[in-house]
C-alpha cells in the first residue's frame, strides 16, 4: 500500500487509539515520526516513561536495544518495533561472549555498560548508564571500585576525565558520532566567532575539546531552549535539529559535517538505523502487531537488575 503522509498519520492515530497503543520516538528519528509520537526523548527518558504509561502496546521507534530495554522493563506489555533490523553500530561493537571473556580476565572489576548494548551484555553488567546519567552514576560508585566501562570509548574517556576515575575502557564507537570532522568544526568556529558548540559525548576527544557544552541529546536540547544565544553549532546526529528548531523557531542550528570517508554508505551525520523507522513501517507494525520484541526470560531476568539499578541511581 502506498499512502500519502497524511493518510498514514490518520491511520496510525486511529489504530493506536483502537489498540490502546503508545508511540515512543527517539530524537534521532525522522521528523514525521517525531511529529506523530506520544513521547519523544533520549534513551533515559524513553526507558523511564515506558514504566509509567498505562497501555497494552508500546511501540518503540528507535533502535533495537531501545525496544529490548523497554520489553525488559515492561515484560507484561506487548512491545513493537517498526523494523527489527534497526540496529546500532555501538551495540554491535560489544559482543556478550567477548565481554564475558574480558570479565573473566578482570575478576575484580565491576561492569558499567552504556545503554547502547544488547540485552545479553546488560545481563553481564552491574549497572547500566546513559549519556544523561553516566557521570552521576559513576560518581556514586565506591571510590576504590575497579570498573570496566563499555562499549563507547569516547564516552568512557569523557566520563574518566570528569570523574577523575581510571575506568578500563572497551574499544567501541558509534559510526555517526566518531566521524565528525575536526577540520570542518574548526572552520565553522572561524566563520561563526563566539557561537557555542554543543556536542554529544560519543564524539571523539578532539571534537569534545572544541565544545562548550557536552551532553546527552536531551541536555543539548534543553541548553538551546534556556540559552539566550540565537545560534549554535551542533555535533550530534542531525535528527535532533528537528526538535531544536521546533522548540526554538527563532534560533539557528548549524550541524557539523562528518569526515568524508571512503566505503561508508552514508556521508551525512544521520544514523541510518534510526531512519529505518518510517510511517509505512510504523503503520504496518501497529496493524499486524508485528514485529514484536521478545527477550528470553533468563536474559531479561538478569538484565533487568542492571537497568533497575540505573533507574534507582539516576
Ligand atoms: P542519548 O542517550 O543521548 O539518547 O543517545 C543515544 C544514542 O544512541 C546516541 O547515539
Ligand atoms: Fe547507535 Fe550511533 Fe545510531 Fe546512536 S547514532 S543508535 S549510537 S549507531
């Protein structure tokens, strides 16, 4: 079926009403998905909100690990995700079997994992963090604790620098955030003197060193809303620009471009996994109540502990 945008929106809204479904979307999804969602947020806000809503069906427009986290936190609800292939290069960079081996080599270390991980990795983790709460949670851990932090090396280095810790870092990265061009950022700063640079902590250290505000997608959005400045340079996935522009129609947001890299499919600062969420797939997934997220009970029972710990410490 090939419908117009407005037709999809009408059909999605009436199906959601009829089936008592709530639609969640991450800030990096397409504008039309953010427009139709009941809740938009960063990964922490989406997980927290999922536990609060009264609904039979939760639809997670984001990536696979976000749907898994939602299912683990709400095992009695039906959790749908418009495209099961919407993965995450960062989550892919840490396989559970490799982490299990690494843990065995460092038996005196606790494991702190970024939420961008599979349920199996969370099951091997002591406490999960997001970019919103990583500093706050690491600060609460015993001062003498030995810590493995994974999988994002850039976020881990940043958290080491702001907490004074010396966590052992996994060598993973997000293919979108690790490819922003330092040269282009320096050029943008030269062309726009005095304009603040806002960056997500998944960016590489040289980009963060040139940034004025470092934070999760939500923290960056909130900064643009409360700041009296009218222009900002943004180093994170470009989907957030939609929400920034919607919240601040009189302000200007200048995205930092990525390095031009041979062999990488997308030469823009978009996460192709997040963009797999389309109105058509969202409509079909509500209509068919499929694909449905399933997490094996033995994995979910362990993973829920590290996610709950995060929610308690946030
Ligand atoms: P947030 O925790 O800021 O939502 O980031 C999630 C993510 O996937 C960043 O690439
Ligand atoms: Fe994963 Fe990067 Fe996409 Fe975020 S932007 S979902 S970390 S691949």
